[in-house]
C-alpha cells in the first residue's frame, strides 16, 4: 500500500515541531557532500526517506550535533509512521 507523502509530512509535523538550524558553513558543507555523493551515484532521488535522513544525520554529526540529533528524531518518527500508518 502506497502512503501519500503529504500524510507522512503531516505526521512528522504532528510529532516534531523543530530541527535546529545548522550554521551556514555546516549547511554548505553538507550540500557539497550531497552533490558529490549524487554525482558518483551513491545517492539518488529514488532513495527511501530513511536513507536520506540517516545520511543527513551523519553529515551533520561533527559540525552541528543538535541538527544531527533532530534528523535522527525525525527518522524515528518516520519509522513509527511506517509501523503504524495513521
């Protein structure tokens, strides 16, 4: 059964209101890494959200720990959603 992304998006917002914003430098570094990974085929637009959130958390681990923790919290919410869809 395919669950519409808008439903998942709403579920995330119902369970989490804020992910700490990283510094501009940390955000630019993460974007650069994402572009590199995409260029060499390590990630794609078709990757599941769980992979994307895990990768974002890993990219911010050393430069913006509160942001990394926020992505991990969001990942836990996504996993909860797929276990028990609303």
